[in-house]
């Protein structure tokens, strides 16, 4: 037998500090909220203490952002703004290894993903939007579209750095200033991004980063001097925010949960479909709002596909996120692990057939072995609720119409996948599936030029591409 | 069509006549180019270190078909290659032997004499290698000659012209007949994937060769670019894996041409390990067709055992 020796990336590269502070008005300052301890989910050890914002700090940050907006950023020519944004992009690339290791420590995602996806895509978002900063007149939103003002942004823990980039880059390119609240369990990479923003010499107050729990996010979004709110996270919180903002003039974009259907037809390239299914649900431990968590497979190939899928999933290596050979890392928090376990139990209780990879799991930390449920019906909770973990529900269909009906039978509508070698069927399906993103013969591919966003309870507004600029312009 | 070897009933139907063969091959699931290349690149990032690297190097050495296929080959060249095959690193007797020496048919006797009693196989290319452009009689005579001379393995080429024009029955029959002519010698079927071009073709040709009784499917002659690539080898490894699922039989894969470094070889071993499965990680089921790879493996092996790099002057150039 050939075992791969451990190949861990050194945690020293993360330059972990014992304390992190919030970033307001160009300075790292002590917040007056209750400090939080952020934990490495793979070992349950405390990584660092992070000072958090209080309600007064939120006000200070918004005021700093307003000053920066009024005095410098909104008046600066786009070509000048672009220089700063390009500088941020390059600095992310220069510090990419540090950011990747830090992200894996704080979030639990495997280093190969933080190294090959999160950090490069974050840099790509800054590069892409830097290019727009002096070309907004040509974006299709009128001859001289204006920024909105101060953007209050709240991001989740599944892609801490990448979500910060998704939010900050377009806001800055369009001339807005930013107050961003990273997630409670993963504040570190956003605070290193703040260092990068300081290094890039951005005018004070243009970007402010204030760690804190949900109440600070709520304070931020309802702050009267915030003009634009962008939230990525759960549908539950998204609904609260939408209620809060009703009747105000604030512009809102929400990117919420999902329960994406990954539809495999009998003429699909089966081996690559298996790869796409694996990538769709086990990428980032399934902590992906657009995860392909419902596999819809045509009955005539269901057995063959499931057999191939089980063989493939058995090869996934679960363990130390810093090991370069790890495919599936740690679940981000105990709370999330409990939620996954609870939903999996409900799946078993409701009569679905559970198969779980026999892979060894580490003794410490929050881990969950890749799991596939077959014989799932639409009525079961595991087919309707977002699990946000490495758990796939497999349903079958007989005809394309049935596939569309089942795919759309969800209150969500963020993403979908179609696997078939028939081009016309891809287009036919894409027209009928209610999802903001439809991938064909691939899954979970992200690019700053492609708009991303949802239908129904998956939210509204788009991020990325030309379309994504609209959310940060007064149009 | 010629009678195939014993096949399970589902597959026996596939080779009943030319049109069923065609239907079967065209009914195989397609291969998505982007997907297979992405998967190959992804597996290529596995980091193999320390004991697992040492094990990989020794495994790879034992899988090498040490090859010389030049117009300029002489008995002297073949003898020195055979010596290298027996003791790849003369100063390190613990280095494993290679799997085989691969030569043209007229050099087989020289190689066989040199390798008698060593357990190292003598492989010979045959069937109008590398183009395969000749009559069946000549191809069979070529094969019989190689086997008579002492070849224990025959590396045949398929008729790519026939394959690309859809005459699958012809290709199938040739393989079956060459297999008969091989007798006890193992048959490796060279698909020349650089000329088949698409992954769909590679999958069909792989199945065609497996159905016709090839013991190994081999990527290339080494005379056409591109020769072996990782994604092509992925498709072929998947084919032998699927073959095993359907028939219970284990068949081998041999990438050949263009694999020159230890780093590359390890990427192939990772693919064998994770696409086909651990049971394929031995020289009965996986080979490297290569001439320069062996020396890089030896240098990297010394680096592992000595703790520092030596240099090309410390390994023999044969």
C-alpha cells in the first residue's frame, strides 16, 4: 500500500498574532465591544483574540467612511481610484501564501482550496474591478453614473477573504466607501486585508473593518448614514435585514442560501459528472451557498452513476486543512457541525438511505465524513433545507420536464448544474431552471466577470461582471 | 469479425459484428475535455514527500520499460541498455530492476540473451511500428518473428487510419489476430493517442483494445507529438477500472513518451492510485515507456537516501 506522507504547510507562514484589532479611519484601534476568541476548527485551539466593535464603534466607522466619501473618494477620478485598487490586488498576490494559510487556520478549509481558489479569486476581483473604475461611463448606466455613498457590508464565514473582496472591490471601483463586518468565527483574513489596504495607502476611512457578532451587523445595516447594504449569509438573517430596511432609501442586495439542483442526464460525460458532483457538494466542506446539494439523476443511469460516485468519494482525503493533500477540511464551528448532524439524522429518520465514506477522521476538531443520501424524495428535509455541509441528497427523474419541475421545487434559486453532451438540452434547461447561475458540464466555477446572485429566497441583486456594478451606482 | 476471447454476455454482444461493436463504442459515455483536464491538473498538485516519495521512486523504477527505438540501434547499444536494466544504479544494489527492455524486433535476440534468468521482460514493438501501415500478413509475421526471437511482451500499434474512418471491426480483428500470434507473450496495444486527438476517441479505442484481448493499453509510440499526457492516461485508467468493474479482470496501462522527470512520474502514480485504484500500483498493471526517465528517478533516489543532490555524472548514461 502506498500512503501519502503528511505534507503540511507551515502555520508560521500565517504570521499569526496573539491579538487583532479593528480597522477604522485608516488605523488599527481597540474596539470597545467584548473581545472574541477565534478558534481553529481543525484543532479547537484558540488562534487569536480579536477586539470587536460596539454600537458606538459602528457609528465611528460609518462617520469615518462618510468623511472619506465626502472629502476624497467620491471626488477622486476613476483612474486614480483604480491605482489604489490595483495595488490592493497586487499586495494580495504578494501575500497570497500568508493569506492562504491564515484562511485555512481560521476557517478550516483545505489549503489547496485557499491557495488555488480563495486567494487568487480574491485578487482577481480587485484586478477586475480596478479596470472598471475609470470606465464606468461605458458600463451602460448612463454617461456619468454616481456612487451611492457609504456601503455597509456583512459577510459570512465560508469564504472570509473572498467574500470581503466580492464586496469591497466593486464598492471602491464605483466610488463608494465601505464599512465591512466579517463573520464572528472568521475575522482574521479580513483584518489582514485591512493591513493590505493600509499598505496600499488608501485614504483613511475609505475601508473600515469592524469584527463583531450579529448585533453589530444589525447596527451597521440600520445605521441612518449608510446608503447601501450588501449582505451575504443566511436567508433567515436576510429576511430580517430586508424588514429593517423597508421604507428607507437604502439600496439593498442580498445573497442568501441555496439548495441547488445538479441535474445529470443519461447522455452526460459520466466520469466528469462525478467530478462535478464531488466538486459541487464537497468543495469547501459543502459550506457553499451555491453548493450542488441536490443531485437529480436520470433513472436510467442512476445506479451506474451512484456506484462511480461512491468509489470517487471514498478517495476524498478528510483531515488537517494545512496538509496539501487534504481534499475536505474541517467544519467551521461546533454549531455548524451540530446542525449538519441534526439534518443527517432527520434524513435517516425520514427513510433515505445513508452512505458515508469510510475515511478516517481526526480525533480532535470538527469533522464530518462525506455523506451521500440516496432514495431521497422531495418531501424530506434533506431535500428542502440547506444543510451547508458535506452531505449530498440524491433524487432521480425520468424526463427533462420532471427534472425541471423537481429542480425548481424549492424556495431557493441560487445556482444549478446541467450535465449532458447535448448542447440544445443545456440551453433548454438553462432557460427553465430558476437559478441565478446555471453551470453546464461543470460546477462551482467563479470568475469576477460573471454575475452571481439568486432568485426568490436566495436573494436579489448581482455581484460580479458589469451587472454587479449596478448595486454600487446611483442608477 | 474474429472470435474474441471469453467475455461476459453483455460484452460478448458488443463484439458480435461490426455494427454492434460500433453501437457499443459510440454508446460509451462521452469524455468532457475541460473536466478531465481539470481533474488531471488537480490531482497533479498532490504533494508526495519523504517515505511516500521514496516508495514512489522505487515503484516507478520497477515499472520502467527501458526503451530504445532508434534507427541507429546496434547490438552494443542494446547490450548496454540491458546492463542498465539489470542494475540501474551499480553502486546501489538495493535499487529495483526495471520491468522490461523495449526494442525493435531485430534486437530482441540480443536483449533476450542479455536478460536471460533476470526476470526482466523483453518487449518488442511490432506490427509495422510506428505507423502500422502495412498488411495484416506482414504485421503478423513481424509479431511472430519478435516472439520467436524471445520477446515476452509485444507492443503493437493499432491501425489509426482504420479507427478514424470508423472501421472498428478491422482494428478489432487485427488486435485479435496479433494476440493469437503472440502466444504466451503479453500484448500491449498502442493507441497512438496523439493521432486519435479527442478523449472520446481515446476512450473508444481503449475499450476496443480491451474487448479484443489486449493485456495492456498503451498511449503512444513516442514518435508522434503529443505522446503521453496526464489527462489521456486518466481516461485510459478509467477504462481499465470500468473494465474491471464489468468483468473482474485486471488490465494494464502504459503511458509512453514524454515522461522524463520523477515529478511527472509521481503525478502518474497518483493518477494510478486514485483513478484506477491501489491494486494497479505494480508493474504487472502499470508501466512507463521511457528512456531518460530512469536516470532522473535514480538521481532523485540518491537525493532521498543521501540527503543532497548529486548530479548527472553519478548515474550511467546507457
